[in-house]
């Protein structure tokens, strides 16, 4: 059958390919340790599950407004006010089927043919793809390891052309775990405002932060900044609710209204029960979040030092999220079974075949010298996995 031009440009996710291969090995009875996960390994907190079950029994099982219920929007507004002292109205909130869906809708309603979208690298895999699907042109700002994977204000300035429309920010970041402080963000805001850019800020890891310094939400930088910013967040990472599929955008009411129209013609509302669950997540006790954070921090400390102890591996200490992004390029050029290891895909294949450990090649995130190692898995798996990685690399 003849497919559309768009279909031919769509890229399968290499993350999913590695996961599939790891699963296949597991099915064969091989004990594979998975460091590929892009989701917390904790269960959704009980109060949230109970609330969702009650909602089913009460018959909350029908269509809702396409952009989310008023009750959920109010819960989001309250939480955002409580956490960041930011004020939004209901017509400035859109709830979608996960932050990924919300970002997709955002690019669809903001990007015209050949509009340029600035994306710092290493980036979350879907930003460039979603921009391309919307007909735009992703322009990558390279965050080098020497700079702690951070981009500078200067890099943004240099990349701006008369076609530049959007700056995408994601902090704490997937895949590096790095974040920005208020002063750095102020620099970005200054350039963005001066050049009339829209800022899309994906702060889905705002609660998974190990520094003492509080997370600065981008729209907190001033009312002028807030007007040009669309804030994206959701329940997936904070409350360990990836499967429930609830994310939201907060910002300019015209943008929100356009996204609402798009949802109305495509997905309709996000699942009614999941919206109820998200209400409980935002309104209920927040101690489960603190417990997860504590556990993640212990793992982060362990895994980063274990990786840095391995000969030829070098990694930046992540300040948030649940990934480390070690540089493994010193192994490029080495041979295994007559085959040269030349890039992040080859080293990931090697680690899966020899160490029986699944990681994600960095090339997926725009950096071929690295691999992404998720520590959303048990401490005992982390310890065993690190041992295996060390032993397998020693044969190269
Ligand atoms: C997980 C993730 C998302 C998507 O989250 P969902 O709400 O589950 O769709 C968006 N952005 C980043 C950076 C992520 O890591």
C-alpha cells in the first residue's frame, strides 16, 4: 500500500528496539538487567489507586470535556500555585493523554512550515521528531559534556534566525539529569523575550531533584516571561503514573484553545478514570513523592560513583531525574569477536550480548559518545549490573 510522505519520515524508537531485544533475551530465560526504563519502578501510591477505583464504582466512565475536567484543571491550578506561586485560569490549562501528547499538540498548533525550533542536546528523543511531524525544523544547540551538558545564553543567541519561533527547555533533563539555576534561566529568558520566542518548558522532572536549591519554574521569572511560556508537566514521573497517561500544558489561552480543538478532533478527552486519579495525585498527601526521591538519590549516588570507577568511563553527576549519561567513547575502536565497536549503538549491543545489561544508545538523544543508564530499578539490580558492565568492558 502506498504510504503518505509523513509515514516515510517517521522514526521507530531505538529505545523500544533495545527494550524489545532485552525482553526477547529474558523470554529465552537469560537473566538480563534492564537499565533502559524511562519510568519510575515504584507502584502508583495506594491513595491514588483507591480514588480511581471509587470513581469507577461511582460511574465516572463517560466522555469528559476534551481538554480535561474542570475539577482536574482546578487541582492543577492549586498545585501550581502552591508549588510555584504561579496563577493560571482554567482557560489557560489543557489536559492531554500524557505530556508527550500535550507536546505533540503544542508543536502542531504553533509550528508552520520551516519554522525553526531550538532544542538543546542531549535531548529527549521525541522533541525533534514531533517538530518534524509538525513541518518545522529542529535546530540543535549542543550541550557538551565539558559544559556539564548545559547550553549557554550565547548559543541561543547565535542560533536565532528570522525563522526561529520556539525555544524548548527541559530541566531536570532526560537523558542527562542536569538542571539550570535561576540565573542561567534568566539569561535564557532575556534572549527569548528580546527575540520574541515562545518558550516551551518541559518540567516533568521538577519533583525529582537532588539539590537543596529549589526548582525554578520558567514562568516564575516574571509576568512578561510567563506570557511567552507554555509550561508542560504531568503525573507520570512525579507520582509513578506513566500508564495512566495524564499530562498538561499551562499558558496562553489562545494556544490552549487551539490545542483543545485539536484534541477534540483527534483523541477527545484523556481517560476519565485517569483524570480522577490525577486529581488525587495533585490534591492528596505528597509523602510518596519524598520517599521515591530519597530512594532515587541513594541509587544516583551509588550508580554515578560505580560508573566513574570503571576504567574509561566518565560521567557527570546528575542533579535530577533518574538517568545517568556516561561517556563511553574511550571504548570506540576496540574490537569484540572481530567486530569493531564504533558508536553508542555498537557498545549498547555489546553490553546486551556480553554483560546481559540493557542500556540506551546516546545517539538517540543526539550524543553518540554516551549511553543512557536509567536507575529506575532496584539497588540489587544496579549493583549486579555495574559489576557486569565493569567485567565485560575489561575484556575489550
Ligand atoms: C517521560 C517524559 C515525557 C512524557 O511523559 P508522559 O506524560 O508519560 O507522556 C515528556 N518529557 C520528558 C523529558 C520525559 O522524560
